[in-house]
């Protein structure tokens, strides 16, 4: 079974631009979570989608948004980029199933904002 | 509010020695607890998880963790460390909604 795929793996943008990151979860998983990892703030939850619906959202400004498609693939978008948005963005594929519930992370997209 | 504290920022251990990483959590209900490992430039790999049942949980790579509700702890252990265990380790807590809160991480260095 293929793992979690994130594209692109690396990205360089300038302040004020917007960016879209993509995540394909493990086949059969209907939920995707997004996290931001920075040296200063650590790992922070952005949002979670289940069957195309956002169920949870972290404490991030409205510039951060996401969506999920019918095939469970998810995208997150950051508009009007700021220097502080430079981070590793991790996507997790979530499986709900009693004792088998678990969360698998992708390799991440490293975003550098100049 | 949920939170995780990993008191040790950095631990150095000799190869073959035992390792214990501490994790204390705060959560208002029955927690889901996780340990993840991250190698430089990589994503997170799940080592083990606790949802319910037996409080001693076995994971991959020879790791185990013990859930102690009275101490709000979920410490990770390995009896004999290998050089490949050098990495950063994260403890996380959440509920059944996968909204996880992570600790700041513990970096493990393994010396020969």
C-alpha cells in the first residue's frame, strides 16, 4: 500500500505570494490533517478534513485554508505569504477504525518564504 | 486545553545503553497518546500509540511506552540503543479527532 504523498517537496516563494500544497493520503483513508513545523513553535495543528468537510481547525489566521476532494486528496493554501510562514508542512493520513486507528505522516513540504 | 511537556531537550546515550524519554501530558478526557520519531529532513514515523487497554504498549524498532494515568505520563523506553536511533522524538496527545498537540521534542544523540 502506498504511503502518504506530498507535493511539492520543496518550495521557495516571496512575501505576498500565495502557495498551494497537495497531499494524497493512503488509499482508503478518508481523513487528512495538516501540521506546521517550525524551530520556534514546533509542531502545530492546522486543520483536519474528513470526507471533504473541515472538522477541526487550529489557531492560525484565515490566510491558511484547505480543502479536501472526493478522492480524499487534500490541498492547503496560504495566501499573502509572510516570512514567518517558512516551515515544514506535514500532512497526515488518518485511519478511523477502532483499535486500528492511527495516523501516518507524509515526508512534508518545506516552504521557504523570502 | 491539551498539552504535552517533554522535559528533556537533548539526551546523549551510549550505543547499547538503555534509553528513556519522558512525556507528561494534560488532557481533559481519556487521551490518545503517541510517540513519533523524526530523522533530519524527514516526516514523522509512528513508533507506538496508546488508546486504551494494556498500559504497556509495544512499538516498532524495539520501543515500548507505559501509560500512567496517575502521573499523566507516557514515557518511552528502549533497552538497548542502536546508532540508528539517533533522531528527534515527539510525544503527542489528542482525542479521537486527530487534533494532536505535540511536545517540543527530545533530540537523542548516540555515541559509539
